[in-house]
């Protein structure tokens, strides 16, 4: 696997009920940080894995039906936390980002997508098909705000299944080598959202498996603790979710030295993020 550099941080957050995250947990509201990954590849340049929240969320949810999303989900975007602001802090412009990999199209993962007008965008066919075909009056209930999607996305969109070289995998069945150099390996992780993916990357210090929303708490893949069944109302497929989680659990047992990173598990991510971009920290 070709070594690349990785930086993780938050771009805003929302709040979730801990009882929904892990069945049987006490009732309390906890932060769901919008995690993103900034990667640097020696040949491919700057890459983003997801784009977090931006203040566009507020604009997109001023009127119905999207207003229901904002009413039921409190979103906070601290000043300076948007990715474009964080990039500016190290002298990078949004135009310096060459590639954006989208785990899935929920608002906390694509909120900043419109900032990266020069980037090639990667996702699965199933993920984009849902965004394109879903009715506006249903989309918000699936965590999708269609106004966050760039108008020219199809001009810059590459489907992972078409572009990447696929290889067989003993746990996930198939894996995709995005740049065909073993630097970014992609796995299908459907369930929480249509066509969701995770990426495996290796830095000089560690190997990471960023699994997006395949689980919300590390206890899910470590101990088999599932979220409250009420989340089935919002998931794309409960069956696929459990299947993906079972595969992640097998991966965890097979590769104990790889750090698995659920996007919203603060117990995991708080130890990895830093206030200042440092591409040599991880």
C-alpha cells in the first residue's frame, strides 16, 4: 500500500440522542461531529473524504419541507470550522482540492461540496441514483438536501465501480483500488445510506479505515451493540446495515492494528483530530 498523508477534523456538528446511538443507553443529547478527511497523495495531490457542514445548511432549511430537518436536528457550525476556512489556515485554496470522495450524500457529509468547483467527485452509482431520483418531499427524511449538490456534478462525477480496479476481498467480497496504486482502498458499506462506502488508507504511522456512518459508536463493531430500532425509520436498509456491521466486526478481528474510524464516534475521533492542520500527525 502506497503511503499517503491524512488529517482529520470536524466541520460543524449536530446533536443526537444517545438512546438512539446505542440501544439501552441513557437519555442524553450528544454531539455528532461532521468528520472529514484531508489526504495528500504524492501524484494525485489533495483529496477530501466528505466535506462536513457549511452554513449552506441554514439556507437550505429555511423553508418546508427541508425546514423539518432543521427543526428536528440541531446543527451548529462554529465560525472558522468550514473546510474552506481550515484550508485557508495553511495557505490552501478550495481550488487546490483535486478530488472529493463522498461516503454518502447526507447533509453532514456533502455540506461543503459546492466549495470545490475544480474537483473530480467520486461516489457509487446507487448513492447518486438515490439523490437524483428521490422526491424533494421525501429527501429530507433520508438526510438529503438536494440544494447542497452542485449543479454541474454530473460533469465532474465518476462512479467508483467504473473508474476503480476491483479486487476480490475475503471479508467484503470486493474492494476498489481508487487510483490503482493501493493508496486508497474503497469498500461498500451499505445500510445506513444508499451506496455508502468507506476508505482504507495507510500513512507512515498507521493504517486507518474510515467507515462513515456504518456505525455511530465503536461498541457496535467491538461488542455487537446495535442502535435503537427506531433508526430503522431513517436507514436505507436495516438488513444491509447489519450485514455491513458484521463485516466490519470481522475486519476488526482480522486487522486489530488498523484503526477503525466511525464518523460520529467522539470516543474514537477526539483522539485523532487537531485544531491545526498537521499532515504528519496521523
